[in-house]
C-alpha cells in the first residue's frame, strides 16, 4: 500500500476547511472511485487541514493528488490557498 499526506495551511486554508466540511459528501464521491482506494481521512488542524489517502498503489495516491487539486480549483478558486505540502511513501502499518 501507498499513502499520501497533504497539508494545507496559511492563506486560504481556513476557507478551504469550511468548503470541505460543507461538501464532504462530494469529496467522498471524488475519492472512493480512485483505483485501489483503501481509505481517506481529513483532519481539521485549526489553522488548516491535513488529508491522508491510502491506496493499494502509488498510482492511486497520485490520482488522489490530481483529484484534490482539481476539486480545489473548481470549488474554492478564490481563496488563494498556498500550495499544499505533500509527503508520501509506502505504508508500513495500517490498522483498522
């Protein structure tokens, strides 16, 4: 499995959190069809948010990055959010 952690902070991050909360069902519909999807978690960090996507392969997490960027560009284009910080790698332990 492969995971990607996207961190959103700084300018526009709180507005992004508000939009994600308002449209969480839409975000779920965006993430679930990704090939090899395992899980998605979104955490409100107070000054922004952190998302964690786990997929069976790196191709799936790469697709999730593209999907997230597209959703933001379409749904909150005016918040001027700073670029997301991305960390990714092979999953060592995944507990459910």
